[in-house]
C-alpha cells in the first residue's frame, strides 16, 4: 500500500534532505513561521512509523498541551480517510497520548514538563518541537541517552529564543567537521518565494512588535519579549579611532558578579570594554582598584566623564578618588527610578540605530537575553537577564550611554 501524505515546500525539502541524505545524529532546523516545520516533522514521523517495523519514537514539546495538539493534528490528517486510518493505526490512545501502528511502531507524545520521569525509555527516533524553549540539560541528560544505545537519531526544530543553547548548537551544525554529529539549517517564509505568503505575513506584522516579528518570522536569535532591537546591525568589526570625547560607564561587582568597564565615544560607539571578576581572578583590594584606575587613565586624555556605580561601593569610590587624577569619576546610584531610565535610554539608542558595539560575544548574548517583567506588588517594571544569568555588560553599557547622553546635554547629573 502506498500513502501520499503531502507535497513539501522548498524549505521542508531542504530540511528533509538533511534527515535522509546527510543522516546526522542530530538534525537541527531553525525555521520561522509559515515554513511548515512542525507539519513537516508530523508527516515524517507518520511516514517513518509506516516504513519501519517496530520503530519506537517520541515526540517532545515544551508543554504537554502542545504535544497533544500535534497528536490531534495527525488524527485530523486522516479525517477523510477513516478506513485507511483504521487499517494502519491499531490504537489511538488519547488518555496516554500515544499512537500505535499495525506494524508494531509507535509514537508517544511527551513534554519536557515531565522531566526526569521520562528517563529510561529506549527509542529509535526523537522529534523535538520548539527545542529552543526546552532546557539544554533535559535534552542532554534525559532525551539523548534514549537513542545513543540504539544508534538512533534526533530531529529538532524551533525558532530561536535569544542566543541560548539552541543558537550555540545551530552554530555547531554549520561547521562541516561536525556534520556527522549535528547539521543545521535555517529557513524563513522568504525562502518560499511566494508573494501571497509574503502579503499575509506583512498583514500579520502590523500587530506584532519588532522583536516578535524578528523571532517568529525572520528566525533571528531574539526573544519575543526582548527589550533591545537591531543588535546585529549595531555590531561593528573594527572600532573607530576618530573621536573627540569619551564617556565611561562602570558596573562594579565585588562578590559573584563581574565588574565591567565600558568606554564610549560622543557618537555612542563603544571602543573598549574590560570585564573581570574580583573573586575568580584572585584579586586583592589593591589589584582591584588598580584595574579600575588603569582603564580610566588609559582613556584620560579624551575622557569627559565616567559614571561609577556606587551601590554598596561608597567606600571603594572614596578610596579610588583619593587619587587626584580621578576627578572625572562621578558617583552613580542604580535605583528603582534610575535603572528604568538608563535602560529606556539604551533601548531608544538601539531602536534609532545610533549605538555601535564591538563583536563581543558576552555583551551580545546579554543584550539578546535582557528582559523586563512587572512586579506584581509594586507594579513597577524590573529589568534583568533570565535564569540568573549575568547582566553586567548590559548595565555597564547602559551607564556609559546614559553618561554620554547626560554629559552632552550640559551640566552634571548625580544620583546619590
């Protein structure tokens, strides 16, 4: 019996070519909306079940409702072919979210919410949908062991969720030397070359933020709730050597956080960043203060002003400014009022395309991951990176940009 499921689009064909021609252990697809990434995997899962006797498969989504929906969508594919459905599927188990085929193959629909409860299964193939929204540890520690003993394989697809682990794996999959282990592909609605689709997308775009559109349709490494836009456009390969004045922002970390010092021109171009950790690098108090002073003095001749974050660091500020050369250092306190102000200033600079940053991976990742949430008690917006990740580079950049804005407007603003 021959079953024709669907006619794949070009992005779907490119995706399937990797799965069937290159056959890496992990096929990773970064695909935006309208490319049919989930639909392609659904059809492939059914075809794989039919073509391989006793083939054991998982379909894994971030949440169980998503996995259940895919199972229902597979059922709806046969809505006009009930006789065929009953011939090839022996059990459609809605209670346990499992499909069993006439030849002994099965697809079980699971979610990462189950966590360690999924451990121990032995599988031949795993489909991971919206992989970027699943934790890397779950993939590595729970899912991959299920197929390594059977020489099985994994196919995953997703839009990006910032520059998290999925972005890192995608980059690995572009390197030819890694293609036996992982191979990547990226496709968007533009690869369909379909004017009707493009018109539909442009209509949807009007109701989306730029970050949402960049993530969902253009498959850029941003989060839908990202604060900063045009990050890639702001990156410059070589920093300028022509400037009249410099401004510095200092985010000071003396415990677990990093200290980050950022120097910026009057045109909002970052020309220098120094990032170091007091504890990890085994510094003493003298070394720490000297590192800050060295950065300041390195740029002294062109320096107009430097904002030093004094939160719980008043004594450190006083000790550093005992040096008469440090007179351009100005105390800046990050508060519930000043932090939103400096972050909004930085957001606007990115939106307007006025800021330029170096190709510094730590800073770029922090910018992509930086988000806001509203405090349920006070109603105020709180800004930070997710899951306890560092935001020191963003804060130093924000302080430097605010220093540049304020000091060029005339006068000196102090937050004490």
